[in-house]
């Protein structure tokens, strides 16, 4: 009797079509490996990224105070060196860092 009631109850429910096809997601946009929020020491650790950094900010990685600011990002450092880290320099540096693969 319980089986009959269950069958009747299930037969009255509207059935949604079941799809067994897998959803194919669009390829994810990959974020740049390096940007203005990357710690400077991480940028310097990568040969290509260091070259991009040095092309825009010569001597940054060899600065006498490097050990004091190497854990900071360029965005953090700009508060202390606004005369060197101008919006134009940062924009060019960001573009060059984003190109590093």
C-alpha cells in the first residue's frame, strides 16, 4: 500500500528535464602575475619582472634602503617616494609588469 501511495504521489509531481551534459565554462581570464600590489622582493626574484622594474625605476633593487622596503608593494611605497613614483612611472611599470609571463 505504501508503495502504491508513493507511486501515485511521484506521478503527480512535475518533472524537470534532466541534463547530463557537462557545463563548459568559458576560459578564465588570467590575472597578471605581477602588478603594483606585488611585494617588490617578489618582483625582483623573477628575472623578467626585475628587468621591467629596473627599466622604469633604475637602481630600485640596489637602493641602500632596499632591505627596509622590499616587503612593500610599489603602491605602498609611493606614499614615501611620490616624487619618484609618479602616476606616469607607475602606469608604465604596471604595464611592463603585466606583460611578464
